């Protein structure tokens, strides 16, 4: 049996026999299903699946060639990759570095099986002297309203030259243009400091405090041209009370943001997130 494991994700119009057809094709090509998830969305009449498999006696190339005609017949959108093939990830950040620190920690201990393509920031490297950035490509790309187009052109050049699969906005406090957002559709994750929809704009925790809220939260979502309206991947909340001051909310908010973003990135890189229009299907581990 091969030790290599593969992940097949798919979505298509729902109809009887999809699971049977895919499973039969895997069997006929020596495939061994190790993990399988499926979901029928009644509202959109779409079928979603994630299958992790290896081979008892076979190889990926013959299966892929045999699968393509079936996928075409089923009008299927699908991806297939080796689990050992790490995604190339670019992290973009600003002065608030708690999400950056958490992602670097998860990467270093192997919790996130990614290949770090570098860090891009609109603040200089000296901002992060308390982080160990040894061996990590760091690009300082300051931006103003007048230089935004040129700055984003540099970002896009980095993405292309380093074969980046996923961009993470780890509290990157700049709004991406419609052009760059469109180019990164489905492969750019943002962490928003609110349980969307919620308090937008500056000083969200101060707004929440002034309204006497009892829950604060964070939202990880895919970036689209519609600001903070992209498909949601993960959310979490924490209960607060009248005793909590704005600084307490900021502190608790940082914790929520870290864990929500970490989970969203992990699920994306594991092929557990499948787009479903303005929503997502997330097959949690």
C-alpha cells in the first residue's frame, strides 16, 4: 500500500449515484478511501464532497485520467492534490502582529503544513524585532492612497514569482482593491475583528463597549470585492460583562482572532473548505 495520501474535493449539481460512481472508480484504480465527507445542499441543489485516499495497488495518474470524464459528465468542479504537497502561503500584516505570531508558531511546530513564501507588511521589519524571522523573506511595502496601485502591483508580482497558493491577511489594515481581490478570489483569507455583521470602522471594541454588548467575536472569510462580505469560513465568540473595559475587550478579541484565523487557514490548507456561492461548506476534522 502506498504511503502517499491524496485529497479530492468536488461540488456539482446533486443527483443519485455520485458517491457510488466516484467510489467505484477509485476501487477500479486500486484506491483505498481513508476518510470521506459529503453534503447535499437542498437550497442550491448542490452536492459537496471531500475524500482522502491512497492506493493499495495503483497510481494517481491513471485515476486522474479516468476521473476527468466522469467529472465532466457530472458538471463537477474539483481539485486533486497530494496531501504531502504543501500550499505556498504569503502572510500580509500590519502593526498588530498577534495573528502573525500565532501563524508563525503553528507553522514552526508543524500544525500548519504550509510552505511559507514570505511576509509582506506596510510597516518596516524593525516593527517585528521580537519575532524570529530568520530565513523568512520579508518585503516592506509601504502604501498611501497615491501609491496603492503601485504597491499592489508589487504584491501581485511577489504572488506570481513565488507561486503563492494562499494569501493570509493577518490583521493587514489595508483594503485590497477590487482588482487584486478579484485576482485572489478563493485564495485570500482575512480575519475581521467582529462577529459579522457587526461594528464596522475604527475602534470596533470601543463601539461594542459603548453599546454594552455581551458577546464579542471574530470572523475569518474569503476576500471579495465586496468589503467584509466574502464567504465566511469560521467564527467564534466570547462572553463579556459590564466589568470589562475596552482594553479587556481588545485583549480577549486578540485571542478570538488568533484561534479563528488559525482554524480557517488549517481547514483551507487541508482541503476542507468548498465554496458554495456566497457561503462555504466546511468539513471539519
